[in-house]
C-alpha cells in the first residue's frame, strides 16, 4: 500500500512542488502552526480598529493592559495562590478518588451498592456546592480547596471504579497464578490496567477544578484570579478584563499541556499500542 | 470458598444489583438523616434528609420552580443543539478541505482548554443577566467536546472503504452521506454525551454566577436569603435533573447506534 | 505429582450448568500429558480448577500431595490469550521478572533466570521490547519464558498454541518438547487439536462432552524423540490419531453433544 501511495503522490506533486529542503519544510510547518492564529488576531485588530466598540478593544490595548496588570505584584498575590489552591484541591481529589475507586471497584457488592449514589453525586453540577459551602463556613482558603475537592473527586472516582472493574480476566488470572496479591497486585496489575481510565477521569476533573477555582473566587472572595477579573468587569475596565480572560485562557492551556506531558509519560505503553478505545471513551 | 470463583469484574444479576443500589441509596439517606439528628453536625448546616425532601416536595408544588427549571433546560437543550450543529459542520468542513486540518490544529489546541468560565465577565457585559449569557457559556463549553470527537470520527474512516468509494466514483455528497457520516456517528454521540453533562453544569453555573433566570439563580437567591434547607433541596433537585439528563442522553446514544458493535457488545455483556 | 479425584464443577446461576461431572486421573512426576475433548466439554474449566482459579463443586485436586484451595506455589500457567496474559505496561524482561520478585528471588539470581529463560525461547534480543511490539508467536514465547523462569514443578497450558499460525505453532510445539526434555517439568497441556495432543503427549486423556468425564486415558507409545516430519508421517502416529479422533467423534455423538461442532471455529479464533 505504501508503494502505491508514494507513486500517486509523485504524480500529483511533482508538477507544483520542487523537492522540499529542510528549511522549506520547517517554514511550512511554522506557517501551519502560526498561520491561522495570526490571521485571527489580524482580523480582530482590523475589526476593532475599523469600528471601535467599547467592549472590543484592539489586541494592542489588551496587550498593554496585560503587561501593566499582570506583570506586577498581582502574580504573587492573586495568580499563584489561586493556582496553588487549585493544585492542592486537585491532588487531594485525585488521591481520594483513586483510593476509594480502587476499593469500590474491587468488590462487586460494594460497587452495585455505591453506583446509584455516585451517579447522583456526579450529576450534581459542582458549582452549586460553592454557595452551599459559603453558607456553611464562609470561604477561607481551606473552604476554597474543599470546593475544588468536592467537585473534582467524582469523575476520578467513577472512572477508577470502571477501570478497576474492567481489569482483564486473563491478566488477573495470570497474576493470581504467579502469586501476585496485596500491594504488589495493586501496583503491578490493578493500577496500571486501570490507568487509562483513571487518567480520563483526571482530565475531566482538571477542567472542573479550574471552573470551581474561578467560580469560588468570583462568588465570594476578595482576592484571586476570578475575583480580579470580575472586579475589572464591574468597573468597566474592558482591556484589563480581556487581559484577565487571556490569563485564564493561558492557565487552562498551560495546565492542559502539563497534563498531557504527564499522561504521555504514564500511558506511554497504552498510547503506543494505539490507545485502543482511549479516544473513543 | 465458593465466593473465590466469583470475580470482581463480572456483573451481578439485575435484581440483585438493583437491590444493592437501593440499599446504597437508603444508607446515604439514613446517614444524612442521622448525622444532624444525633448532633454530629449542626442541623442548621446540614438539615436532616427528611426535612430536605419535605422542602423539595413543597418546592415542586411551586409553579415558579417549574418555570425556573424550564428556563435551565431550555438553555441546556438550545445551547447543546447549537454547539452540536456548529461542531459537526465545522468538523466535516475541516475534514473535507485538504490542508485545513493541519492549519486549524494549533488554534483548536489553544482554544479548547480555555475554561468557559473565563467568558463569564464577557457574557455579563454583552447580555447582562439574561438567557443569552447562559447560552454563550453553554455553547462554548459543549462545542469543543463535540468538535474534538467529530474530528476523531471523520479521521477514522477506513482507508480501504475510502478507496472503495473512490473506485465506485461516489460523489462528494454520497461519500459524506454513506461513508463519513456513519463512521463519525458513534464519535458524535460520544461527544454529545460528554457535552450534555458539561452543558448542564455550565447552564446552572451561568445562572448561579451571572444571575440569568433558571435553577441556578434560585439556588443563589435561597443562599443569599440564608434558607439552608431550600439550598439543599434545590441541589438535590439539580442532581436528579442531572441524572435524568445523563440517562436520557445515554438512551438516545444507544438507540441511534443500535447497529454499532460497541453498543451491541455493551448490551450483550 | 498431580492427582485429580472425583472432580466436578457446577456453575451456579439459572438451572446450574454442570460443566464437569466426575474427573479422575493422575499425572506422574515429570510426565507430559495432553487433554483433548470435543468443543465445549469444559477443558478450560478443568484447567482453572487445577490451577486453583476456580473452586470445584465436588472432589479435589492435589499437587504434590497438598490439596489445592488457591493458586498453589510452584505452578505456572500459560494461557491461550497471550495478548491478554502479558502485562502490556511492562517490557518483556519485566514481565518475566515480576513473578520472581513476588517469589522473593534475590536480584542477581533473578537476572540470571530471566536471561536463561529468554534465551531458551530464543528471545534474548527482545528483552527491552514491550509485548505488543512482538508478533503473536513471540508473545507466546514470552509467556512460556515467564513460566519457565518461575521454575515451576507443574506447568499447565491452556490451548497455548491455538491462536498462532500453523508454522509458528509447529515451532512452538518443538520448543516445548525440547524444554520439557531438558527440564523434566511435569506438564499438562489442554488442547482441542488431536494431532497436537498425540504429537506432544506421553499420554492423552480424552474427555467426553459435557457433563464431562474421562472417556479414555491413552498412553502414546511413540518413540521419545519426536520430529514434525517423521513422527507425523509414522503409521503408528496415524493409528493413534485415528483412534483419538474416533473417540472424540463418539463422545460428540454420545450422550448430549448436539450443538458441539458449531463452536469449533469460534474456539480456535484469537
């Protein structure tokens, strides 16, 4: 098949393309990666300067505001504490979810009993917990972390239960024949086998975590990223507000990049195998 | 001894599983009832389960609650529908135009992880505390879920099937209709299922934070009025609606994909 | 070494399916026994009972005089589904090594055993690869190497060569014979392939169709040195083969086996 393809490629491409040198190929790649974003920003620029609206400042003004607002003490006072709380809550939720998930997933009885309850908790939109927790205890740091934990834990828990349940029967038998039990069974068999599912749960939990971090701060806080952005919006500081949106976007993007790097490391064996149903799930 | 043969992965018989499930729910109920009654937690912070359910019953007798619920579900359905149509159209377009996938990849990878709540200030400015704000967030959040799945789906068309279609000189439309769409459909349904859950979360969130009409606004009002029991009752309601939404979408998925091996396998298991 | 007395297994559930009725046989120390039977006769159930993965409803299994109540120490199992029995997140070396770690074998000895086992199956060069990067035949070699490195006193094999192509299968059969002769480990191999059973076994045990009993216990009086070409073309081989074949056909047409032939194709699939 590969010979057929190269044959066809040659016929169609010989006319319009000289043999591409490495420089030219790098240029093409750069164009592919940056072409559309640059076009979009240029379009935004053209639109916002041609018809100056109050709500849509030019990218230049947003960039200026960005530099002024965020390259300051705000980074240490608002951004880093927010991210710290997010990561703490996320890590706690991960530990809790995997731990409970392994316990529940390993027992049929427990699983059948817990399933409806878990389905219910998963279906509760996590942000509604914010007003509840506020009502109960106000929103200090511990509570903000608690909000994140209480929202993130469900996808991790449910996916772990599912992953542990689906450990391959033959693999499990093999492990038992060779005397794999207890901690070793968990470490060498159950957790790796469930890891694609667990990572899927963690991925969902990450985006829920960011949402909860922002909402917790928007709703009831005097500091933090979410609070600052809402403050700008209420004060009609539009370029600053846009710069805040950009910061949130960058945060989401950065965390997802980091997550993907970790995932690639942990699931290297799974991804190289073609990921099976990984992308379908 | 005999239990050793029973493995953790095998499903229980349906009536037993249902019985155990009910037992689990009953346990949750009992704990939620006992903890405040025994004074382990201040009943002002966690009212007994019976009080919450009684309050929920009263709320359900209130016509305005149904209006609010209707608002939320309308935003949910409308937002989901818009996002789906946009995502499917864009996904198919990206697949159909050569080079477009490579050109859009970086932009999609950047925009996708942007948390939809980042748009809350913008939505507030543009639409104020109205349904439009809710829609904006719902559409943005669910759009990416569907688009990503559509992109996987259209790329999954079997190369041999593609060649076959070419050799029979299938037109562009027939190619789309008989080859691309059936292949992508399971992926679209997966995207829809994921998006439905996200859309419901975002609908409630938008109402809660921005104050557009719906269930979320009601929770927020109850909270600022200090009506703890009502807050709990509404949260339980939100959870029940969420379960219903998830179950309904799963049922639709199963029905649409009745011919598909992944669903058939699941049903047979 | 291996004593099976009055072994019966009834699966719980609707009606209760009687898979094994009453199985009796023993395997002497260092023997190589093949178990054949019509499709659906409960060969795999039997093997799982022997391996301690299923608990029998009646009767008992003893390994070296000790009653089996769970996977006994000193027993290794090679499954048909090599793709599912190797740990995909571990390299070939780690796969072979893992059971040894659990056995608390000290590290230097462990390394030695792994190297030995891998070169015995001709995979010394593939130690750093992941199982899914190898062909089916090679994966099954890894599974065999893992079993060998474990230094078992009893080796159970559940249709180990059913999911590989015919040529690989012949190679693996000869590999098994060589290793068995060298190590003298007591081996019980379950198969649905009559030729394979006669070619490999010192004894062939023919099972009836379900509910299963031992239909015949047949000593194979072929010369000890076996060879794919000469052994398989020997008249005695053909006789034995025909005999076992007749026995199985008889078993199928016997008491209940109405639906048995249909499953043949599914069973041999990967």
